[in-house]
């Protein structure tokens, strides 16, 4: 079911060995494909090798797509040894940087006590630039987090306070923000969706959210 933790997949030793080999490949597409499979199948046995591969990769700005897949996978498999490296990226708080958004997503996944632990998420919403903010939105939307009523109110205050951060052409998480509210109370989600009800690009997601239907998945 979407939104629930990915369960680890038992994989034959030959396949593990092949994935490990691909992580060390000289070809970026092979390294990227291996990272993606590790995340999708939740292959925790290769966590250390994946982190080592990422650290080696991180020095090359040309391979940002591969680095992004590795960062996503580290979060999905719950590899907590990656936390200091992800925190370093998040703390730099760069804009115009996809790696930063997914580092924020994985950082939240690795540091929270459970899906509904909002402490780190609220801090990133409060202090993050656009890409860190995007990552925090993804953590709520992709993992189908249902905040408490008090947390919903705190989020709404932050969303109002930080509109200039997320209402930008190059990075616009509004669709995900609307979608993640589908289980929120009617009054509070209408407070947010009413801001965008006259914008055609949000019509479908607003309709589903107000009907209590999920529309955002990773």
C-alpha cells in the first residue's frame, strides 16, 4: 500500500553481487539504475556500499541525477549512517538544486521517530529555502502523513508565512501541498485550497482532496 514503509526484499546472493558491481561501474546510468533498484526493493544489505558509492559520486557535479537516486534510496532503505551527510546538504540550504530537495526528503525519513513525527519537518518548513521546503512537502505527501489537528494548524501558519518561498515558477509544490491534505478537516483544507480554486492547473487535485481522495504518490 502506498504511504507504508517499503518492506525489505530478500535477494539471491548472485543478484546482490551484481547490484554491488553496478554501484562501482564506470557508467553513471548503471550506478543510477542500481541505486534505484536498491531503493525500490529496499535492499538494506547494500546500505554501506550505497553510501560509499554516493560519497564517491558527490564530488562530481555532472552526475547530479545519479546522486539524487542514491540519496532517495538511502532514505527508503533507512540507512541512518547517511544522516550526517544529508544534514550537511540540508544545512547548506541551496536553491535551484534537486539534490537538496531529495536530501531533505531522505533526512526527514531517517531522523523522524515515525511517519507522524513532525519535529524535523516543521523545522525545515520554518527555515528552509525553496528546495528544502519542497523536500519537506514530499515527505508529507509521499508518505501519506496525517498530522494532528494542532500540527495542521502549525503547518497552515507556516504555509501562510512562507508563501514567497513556495509560490515560485521554478519550484512549485502547491499541487503536492493540496494533495497531502485529503484527510484533513474540511474547514482547514478549504482555507488552503480556496487560495488556488480559480487556477485551472489545480482543479483536479483540489477536487480529489475535497472529496477525501488521495492523489499524490511517489
